C-alpha cells in the first residue's frame, strides 16, 4: 500500500458526491444581467487541475436566498439560489455564470461592498480556504467595505476581479508571492 504524500492529503476527489445540480451556472447565460466570472487556481508549482471552487452570493438587490436573510422588503431572484460549484480543468481554469450581487448589510452596521464569497478545496489543503471577489466598478463601496479593510492595502487588488475579454477574471493563488488573501471562517 502506498501512503499519501502531503500533496495528496485531500484528493483525488471522487465525483460521486461532488456533482451539484446547478454546477457553475447560477443563472442561464441569457439571463438579464448575466456575467461570466472565472480564472485559474494556482499553487507554487503552477495550475491546480483538481481544485473545487464554490461560490455563495446575494442577488442584485443584496438579498441571500437563505432562511437567515428574512428581509422580505427585498425581492428574491427566481432561479438564483446563490450557490455554485465548479471543478478546475487540466489548466486550472474555472468559470461561473451568475449576476453581480448587490451590497449586503454588515453585522456591525453599514453595508458591505458587492462581493462573492469563494471557497477553494484542493490537494494539499486539509480544509477549504475562503476569500472574496470584489468588483472593479465599485471603488467607493470597496473603499468603505469593513471586511476588505482588514486586508493590507497593497494586497487588496488581489481581491478585485478584472475585466478581460467580456468576462471578469479572478485568479486564486494558494501560495507564493502572489498568494490570494484568505479569511478565517
């Protein structure tokens, strides 16, 4: 019997329990306001071809489709559950079709900038890492976001998706000099 090496502590993932009915399409590509957001997952050796990327987000009004979000004055978006899952391909790429979320309340008061929560599972990780995607067209909201303010100013741009070829690009670097800022959950 071969013992797992440190880079094999989590995978390979068995596809029996991983498929998610919605997959990477939170909304259909022709949905009004649909955006594509994706990128690549890297470790210190290059692209990670067996990572699993999950996202969780509010709708355009800033409401989550979750029982704990009881703000009935805000509409829900039919067909948008707010959760998606995508495995990376051989080049470490992932992509979601979704809508841009609205601002959501912060537990301490005020609003958080529009963002998407991201969790990544990959070989060598004993638990998921969690980060956020912010939007480049929300500069003012990003400046006042209480969570983004926890990140060193020089590292904040790594959490902002960039427009590229009609979609938003957000690469995740699990380690190294370009490591993505991750949050404790």
